[in-house]
C-alpha cells in the first residue's frame, strides 16, 4: 500500500519554525534545503511575522553539503544571522538533509551557547514527524537550553500559570484563540504566560516558566509532553482541558475546572461567570427573531474535517448552544493511537442532557478520502442544510453539495485572519456571527 495521503492539513516536522516566528523577535534558522521554509509558509503561514517566510535565514543545503557535510555553512549562517537580524531568541531547526548526513548541529550551536548567545537547536528532520509533535519538542528544547539558564530558585509566583494551547499558524486563529484564553483566565485572578503572539511578553515571559504554580494544557494531546516534562523538571502539576472552550457553556466549564485546581475564591469566580453569561445570553436573545424567521433555512447537521481540539470544541458548542447535530467527524491531525479512545469518549459525552451520542469519529489524516466519505454520508441528508468545518480545500465540495463552509483549518485562502479567535465568551459570539453570516450569504 502507498503511504501517500491527499490534502495533508499539517506539515513535516520542520513546520515548528512557525512556532519560533510566533515568539516576539524569535528568529528561526533553517538548516535545510532551499524551498523547505517556503513550502511550509505557503501551507500554514499567514504573513511572515518578524523573521519568518523569506526573511528566515537558511543554509540552503545542496549536493555538496550531503557529501562533505554542512556544519561549516551552518556556522557561517548563524554568525551572520546575529549580525543582520536583531532577535531576542534564535532557534536552529534542521531539515531532512541534515538529519540524513548527520551534521553535529548540537556542537555547532553549542559554540555560540558557550559564548552566551541566545540560541538553541532542535534536530527535527522533516520526515521524522509532523509539526504537531515537533512543536512540543521545540518548546521543550527552548526550556532546556535557554529558559533553564535563567532559573534562580524554585520559588513559585502566586497564581502564575503557563498555558499550552493552539499551535501557532497550524491553528489559523491561534493569535485570537490564545488572547481569548488569556483574557478569561486573567479575569478570574490568574497571571498567564501565554508565550506566543501579541499578548505574550516575549522571551522575558518565557524566562518565568519555571516560576509558574501549574500548567494548563488545552487540547486532547498536543502539549501533554510539555506539561509532563515540566512536571519532572520544575515539579509543576498540570490540568488538561481536552478541547478549545468555545461559547458560554464550555468557557464556564473550563474556568470552573481551572479555578478548582488553583483553589481560587469560588465566590469571585462564580460572580464573574454569572456576569459574562448574562452578557452572552443577552446577545443570544437578539437572535430569536432571526432563528424563527430562518428556521427552515439554517444548518441542521455539521461535519468537520479538522484537528481533534477544534472538532471537539465546535461539536460541543454547536450541539448544545445552536442545536446543530454532529454528523461524522473526520480527525486529520494524525493523532497518536493512544489518545484516540480519549477523544472518542469526549464525543460520546457531547450532550449537556447527560445522554451518550453515537457519533462516528474517523481518524485519518487523508483529507481527500474524508471528503469522499463526507459527500457519501451527506446524500442521506439532502433535505437538510449542512455545515462543513474545514479548510479552503473543502470549498469545492461545499459548493457541490450546497453546504455552508466555515474555514477553521489550514490552508486558508478564502478569508483574511488577523486577530479573530473563537475561544471564550466573545469567541462563541464571533463563531455564531461567522456561521450565520455564511448562511445568509448563500440563503436559498
């Protein structure tokens, strides 16, 4: 059997360079062949950031480097990167060529580390994994090789937490989603290291990772290795929330679980939740006339071709707050088998009515096959309006079966994303606006 898949919605291990770009004044240095970085940027990039895309330094490995090794060239590129780019943190990430030839990247980078330069390395080799797994290795490498040097004591800062949630750029709404998570956590009294994006304090914030009281992982599997590493390294416990909290029900559940773990003042937390829910549902009440008027023309069934955190988060939100029934859910993040039963269990318990739902969950990174499966299943519901949660690659399918499409996955070619996010109370309202905006735009 061929190992080829159609329409992969993630990149090779080298894709973790986008996580570096998401750190304020972070500079990825690619030890790879020419074009590798460009391919990644075209699939999951949304702008070059401070030093991404065509700005990122690269050794442009070629045939001679395969024969004679590329360590000399890497050393030169690192030296010149320090001269040309004013960065706070430089991260050498290797591609397939360096992994095959066996260049001693640790030794080359170590020369600059001994000179007290802010540089770390991650030996990936694009073929070794995808960028979901390499993101975790990147974060752990930065912690071990850079952050740990600034650890002065084991003292913890009261109510400080590290959050590991959306993967920058792989989640097209990563910036807004991280901002949404940080906002609601700060509103209940926590201090939040979000680590990536505009709401982060950059490298100075990373240096405080060891001083956090505990860590929060948002998602069913990505981030767990980071949290376990920090539990051993800095004796920090962690709490996991298995999907993106979208809308009032799930955001309130998220906050209550974190507040209980942190032993926050329950009265203050509940007061905040009550206030936010009151505002949230006051906006929902405004929808009553719309829902009544268009009750026969709004989506009744939803499919997703997306990663597990998004698929779970949106399925819970759409079922419990908008009454849209989940059809088969196609999970494309190549989730390790050991986490799949956990995801299935979450889907079984989607409903707030405490009844298990029999939802078909397909774990297959081949989005092309998933499109075929979706189209075949949708034939049984031609009398119902359908919503697809997917990527720009699903636009033709949506047009063909006359479904509404909300793009939540890469690649994104049919909308501009700046700071839009779907997490939290405000994110839930934004999701409702975006979904029904598309419904009204194609009203039949």
